[in-house]
C-alpha cells in the first residue's frame, strides 16, 4: 500500500514542501512506496517554491480511506487534518508544534516532535547523510521551508540549527539567501486574486481560548498596505467565515515581515478585549485596527498570549 504523506489544511510552504521531502526519502532511500499529497491549494509562496524548484504540485485530497497508511508532517492537531483521520493507519508523525492530542493510532508508531522553527529542519536532521542522494529540488524545498517559517531568521522561533542548515543548503545550491527570500516573500505578498474569505482561511488555525473558538489567521507580507486597504471587506467577511467554520470569531493578524510587527483588525468589542488583554495594548476609541510591535510568530507570540 502506498503511504500518503501530508501536512495541515491550508498548506503553507512547510506543509507543501515537507510532504514532498519525506515522500522522496521514503521512496528513494527506504524503498517504501510513498506519495506526497496536500489538504488544499498551496498558498502563493508555496506555489512559487514548486515552480522555482521544478517540483510537481501534489494532488489534493479531502479525505482518507479507512486503513490508509499515512505519515503526518507539520501538525499533530486533528482539527487541521481530514475529519476521518483516526480511521487511517497513522504510521508516523513529524512535527515542530506543541502536542495537542486526539490522534489515535493502530499500534506503536514513530513520532518526532522537536522545538525547531520548521519541520524541514527536523527532516534534514532525520535524513542525515542520505540527503547527499537528494536532487536539487528536494534541497531547494528544504531551504524554502526554513526561510518561510523563520521569516528569513526574523522569527523568534528560529533556532541556531534552523539557521545553520539553511545556510548550508543555500551554499550548496548557490543561493543568495536575502535575494531568494525577497522573491519568496514577494510571491507570498501577492494576494490580489484571492477573495476576502480565501484570505481569512489562507494561513489559519483554530484554537479554543476561554470558551471561545477563534480562527487565528496570519498574513505574512512585505506589502501590508495591500492587505490593509481591504480591511473593511475583510472585517465584513469575518462573521460569515466564522459561522461557516464553526468558530466564534476570526482574528486576522497582518504580519509586516520587514518592519517586524503585526496589525490586528478589530471589528468588534470581543476582538478589542482580546487585543488589550493579550498584548498589553490600548485600542483607541473608534479604531478598527491596532499595531503590535515585535509580534511576528503565531506559534510563539500570538497563541500563547491569547486571553478573552
């Protein structure tokens, strides 16, 4: 049986590249039939990575068959996976997020979760010397994933290992990191073809905080004004998106990669309260957004601080 390798819904660069990397390793090194798949359309930065390194876009699935062998990468949260994930035969989990719980396996499995900024960094460590056999596209995907998840080493989640591995890969591939990262971030910033609802779901994860379910969305960009010019329509779309997705509220953080801050849209009193309690800020009277200096990481700076 073919082993399917996939990451989370609304796949970003790491959840697009890491399945490709691990499926290559299983097939080329471990002689295990494997296929990388996605749980949705890749975002614009991930699509750029696929084009840049001449990688085929994995097919998109929305369900898994009972007993299907799967390896899950870049998440361990059932809410970010197919509804029927526990009917599958989960044979591995490789991740860099906190352990959530709720996944069930048919037997003992291999699990690797490490405090790194990027799943691809962990894959690099696990593959080891066998990476010498990898084509340039696999190494390019690794580099892309790390630069994306670390925001070119700006994110507080960045570890010395993330940086060292990225620099080694860039040197081997002949890539200038600042120039390549600028290309990636420009691709990520091009959101002109996406509807408001698509933007709110593009890089979004659901969390429960104080009895409220929040869809916490981040848009990382080098051109925040392009997104913020749509703030009225984005806020109007938050209610329908939250209702359709079973959430109480969408929280949208527009991350300015270059200035290293976040702008939170404030459509109502609930979000105003969350902003002020969570980030020690004051939302001015009548203000519909607030700038949060130094906030760039959902995993390390946003989610742990959320208070209702």
